[in-house]
C-alpha cells in the first residue's frame, strides 16, 4: 500500500488487518520515523518520484494487490503547490504502473480518485456526469484517473478507479474543515484557545462519508468490482459546512463563537458536491454504514485525546 501512513491509507491498513488479509507492506514517505510494525504489517520508506526505487520496492513486496493511497490530498492548498500536486499525483502513479508492469503478472491496483473531477453541478452526480475540474488538485486527479484507465484498457492491468467524495474521521489533518473545527473545539475545551472557532466558507455543501466506510468500499471494489471502470464512493446526501459545525458545537463542552477568516477562503470553491452511489451499490453491494453524528463524535474524541497528549 502506498501512502499507508496517511489518513485514508492508515484506516485502510486497519481494515485489511481486521479482515485477516494477507500481510500488508505499507510504504511511507522517506524522512520520518517508520510507524509501528507488527507480525502482519511491515513498513518501507519509498520515494514515489524515484522510478527505480518504486520498481525495486514493488519487486521485493511481490504483492497480491496494490492500494495506491499516496498523493497530494488538498484541493485548497493546490493553488500554491500546483506543480508539486501534479508531480505527486500523476508522475508517481506513472512510476507505480511501470513497476507493476515489471512484475510480469497482472496485479489488481486500486487508485482512489476524486469527485472534484466533475464539472460543478447542483444535481447529484453519477459516473456519466460532465467532467470539468476547477482547481489544480482536481486537474491532477483527472490526469491520474485517465492514466489508470488507459493502463487498464491497453495493458490489461486490473485497475479499479474511484471518484471518492469528501471523507472525514479520526486522524484527519486539521487543514481539512471538519478536523479543523474539531481540533479548535478540543483546544477551547482545554482552555488553550479563546472560545472562538475560525472558519472559511460555511455555505458550501458536501457529500460526506466516514473514512472507515470509504476504505471498506476500496476493499470491496478490489474483491467484486469491474476493472477499468470508474465508481463513485459517496453517501448520496450533502451537508452544509455550517451544519457540520453546528453538530460539533452541540458536542462541545463549552460555548463557542464563530469568526470567518478570509485566509481560509479558497480562490474557487464548488458550492455543492453531491454524488449518486447507484453503480457501486448495484455492482459491488457497498453502502455507507456510519452516521455523521458518530463520525463527528469520534473525530472530536480523537482531537480531545491529541490535545490531552500535547499534540500541536
């Protein structure tokens, strides 16, 4: 698994180990300490932009399946890091497929994509909806998707591609809105910050999933999906960002005020992102199971624990 130390990658590791899958080899970005290993989980530092290193690492692993979770994940930050975002999301995927090709035998590859490749729409988006990315991150994910589908079509590699809608949950970086709100609440409760939550655009609507449901979809797609086909991974219900904030405020142990921060506004912010999960439901049998209130309670609980431990 590439990006195994990241947000979705870490939850996917948990899911695979809980399912009793084959031993997992997790790749993480060089430069930091390796996460904790176990009898069924090994870690290796791999630079995804080093083509030779990727090929050698994959040859050592000899995987039965590959989950490609590495990449630049942040749409808002991609305006300042457009070149790096394209490099990490597209060139690294190219290197991975070169390494898969060098194995000499077809290996299933799951490539998580993004719903932001769609043209903005107020309607529910199915997989036939118009494409029209409107930020550098979305453009990079469309390029990654097209590369993956070409490999599936022309080279016979069993590639499974998702258009994943926004997902939240424990361990998410606070640069994302729900985690940011939860972290701020936890710090206010602990008396570390003034009782004010700083926010960006509260009117945007997002189809939100628990990350634990998302990784369950990834495992199900490798097991039962159709290679070379795109699948939405979504809940089919959009929530206003303001509603997410209100639900977290209701969970808070203190009263908080709201202050809008211009620095948290994006140059381009899609007003509504709503998906249609009909294809993955009918072809794979996947449905989300975790309600938003549980996700937010678990997210806030995670940040309360991080604050207790002194995490910045």
